[in-house]
């Protein structure tokens, strides 16, 4: 099982057999993760992940949704409106949320 918040150095959305580390922890090193990279990993998960991984991913997105303040929730959802549907999800929510929190602090 691949942890959704660990992004491999090398992966291809259309080839699920290629996954090579090292892995980047999107929570601990969110500042090193680009929005484009987060979108690509989100697409990979949606297209190639096992059912249990997708379930875990949805659960984490729901948890983040419930943990945001109303102001942060509004900012995140405004930014998510600009993201393609296949790029929306827990990874993008986490990336956008942490970017806003880092800018605010």
C-alpha cells in the first residue's frame, strides 16, 4: 500500500508500474511540494491506487475538511474550484490548506 502523503520521486500517471523513491513527505516538507506535483500525484492516486488506498485517501480528505476553520475552508474551496476534477482530493486539499496556513502564519 502506498501512503497518499508520500510522493515518490518518479512516477507516471499512465504507468502504475513505475514508482521509484526516495519519497517526499507532503506533510513534513509541504514547502518543497509544488502545486503541479501535488496535482500529478492526485491524478495517479485516482487512476492507479488500490481501493483501500482510495478509501484511506477519502477518509483523510474528510478529516481535513472537518478540521478547518470556516475562513480556511472558504479559502481552500475557492482554490479547489480552479483545479480539474481529476486533480481534486485529499492531496490537493492538504497542499492548498497548508500553503494558506503557512502564508497566514
